[in-house]
C-alpha cells in the first residue's frame, strides 16, 4: 500500500470544497430564479385583484342604479293603479265587470262552436 501524503489529502479536500461551492452556487441560482418567478406570479395576482376590485365597484354601482330604477318604476305603477281605482266609481266598476262577464260568455260560446254572423 502506498501512503497518502498531506498534499494529496489537501488536494482532495479542496476538490470536495470546490464541488460543494459549485453545487451551492447552482442552488443559489435556482433559488434566485424561483424567487423571481414567485415575485412575477405575485405581481400578476395583485394586478388581477386590482382589476377585479374595479369591476366589482362598477357592478355594485350598476346594481344600485338598477335597484333605484326598479323602485321608481314600481312606485309609478302603484301610483297609476291607485289613481285608476280612485277614478272608477262603483257604477263604472260594475259596468266593467258586466262587460268582462259578457266577453267571457261570448268566448265560451265561440269555443263551443257557435258561429257569429259576420
């Protein structure tokens, strides 16, 4: 067996450290790449969140306007119905009911096959 001298031991140790240093540098580069990728992804998420917030604000405002329009329209319809009811007295109401009843009787006759003269 040949004896290993101190120079060979030192050379072997230095080579091991150089390999570890190279691996550490590769790992450091990969960590930097991953960090940059994560920062880009996070930036994208933040930008998407800002866009979503703006769209959400617009949608909320549109819904509020729609609700106000529907409320206003319903109030107008209710007011018109109340005015129509107040304008119809009991006699007019009974005449309208009589007219509707006649129309229903005519429809029944027509459905039963009765032919009206032209």
